[in-house]
C-alpha cells in the first residue's frame, strides 16, 4: 500500500517587496461598510491546473459576484513569485500550488496567509522516455521538474527516496533538472532529459507531442487518489478587512468550478482560449482534452492531506522543520457559501484552529 505523500513547499526567497506598488508604499483602502474592498488583485497561472481561475476571469464570474469592486488579474509562472507578490502587497489573493501555500504560511510564522478553498486535485504525472518501465531504469537519467522546491519537485524527491534512488551526479544516481515547462519539452525531445514530473497540460504535451510514456500518475500514491494540486490563498489582512469581498470571490470560484464539472468540453475550450490569450500559444485539442481527464476541479482543499504534504517537504530536504499548520485553513467563508448553494461543507481537518 502506497504511503500518503507528495508535493511541495517552494523554496521562496525572502523578497518582501516585489516590483510595483505595494500596500506599504501607498495608503491602504479604507474598508467600506460590510467589509467590501475597492479592488481585488488576483493572481493565477496560465495552466490547466488553474482552470477555475481562468474560467472565472474569462467568463466574468468573479466580476459578476464582486460588484463594484474592481478586479485586477495578474499571472505568474512560479509559486515563489506569487508568494512574493502576496508578501509584498502587490496582490491580495492567488491560485497557487499547495507546497508554496504551506511555505508562505511557514515563512510568515502563520500570520500572512490563509487557505480559503481548494481548486484542483490530481493532474501530475511522471512521464518517461519509451522503454522505461520501472523506477530502477531511472538510474543515471536526468529528470526535470518545474522549479526547485515546487509541488512536483517535492513529490519527485520523496518518491525517489521511497524507491531507494538517490539524487546526484554518479552513474547510479538520478539527476534533477529544474526547468521551465517549455524548456522541459524541448529538452525531452532533444534527449538531454529522459523523464519529467509535470503538472497538466505539460505531462500531456510530453505524452502526445514528444512520445513520452506515463510511468506514474501521482494519484496512485494517495489514498482515494486525491491530493491538492492548486488551492486559493488569500492574505490574512485581506480576509480580516474585506470578508464580504472574500465571500464574493468564493462565489465566483464555486460558479467556475460548477461550470467546469457540468460541461467539461466547454470548460476546456474556455481554458484553452484563456491560455492562448495569456501566452500567445494554443494547446492542441487532444492535449487539452487529455489534460482535463487527468484532474478534478473541486473547491475542497483536501485539508486532511496537508500534514503529510508538510512532512514531505522535510523528507525531500526542502524544509528543515515540520510546519505547525494550526490556523492555516479558513474554511468558514467557503462553507457558508457552499451551504447557501446547497452543497456539503468541506473538512478543515482541525487546521482552522491556531
């Protein structure tokens, strides 16, 4: 029986001031009556694993709920950049990997951020060159992950350890290359990378565009096949000052999730249109279709998995100490909106109590 494991904790460098205007550099907006913000600055990535965010922006579902509040959306390519933006006050909320979310909580001693919802579970695979059918055959190969300490990087390192494989430059070891996803695709085609642990749509791209095979679907490592890939993180200051805006954001998030689950084909088209708008590149129809079959969009943050995720970051050598996650999850606003929508509440697993 496989042990619960995987993911994250992005080794975020401590740049507390990002380029651009931060809250520290301008007078904060005064809360309106009821805790409504004048502006909501939302971060997300142009990835299929951030489908709810893309759908919410593209279809105007967030703006429909937040009313007179101005939505300012910003995209990122790495969790560390999004965390730095939160810490620097450049954004108020962001869709982000569960590892960087844990790291942000730990780095601020549990004060700066709150996890308010889940977004995606699943959607990550270890893909390999044809002919590799066992972990033992990975000795002497180079495996790519998107970034040092990111969700997939942590998952790979823990899995390699479980398989008795070590990371290093020796012939019987495994090298890890931290590459941006488009570079991984090129490197795999060229042969300098023989395997990669990637989120969607990049695992699908390597399979369909570069002839890779799936050695492991990360869902196989988790009881019930579910683990959090993307969550919705909000600055604690914003949660406390603008509760009505946070609930409005969550209503838009719920609406985007419901749209995707009710009509996956339409959702895939919306996401592909959004990715093309954001990056200038459109995914081939088979790639976007496969990617949507490899993940689940859900508002449940799967809070019971987070203690294991925190332990994984220690086991992978990314974090020195185990994070105390008490107070990390604030499921109250989400559960209020789910109840209003006639949906069951999510479990905070006791992580809402500091």
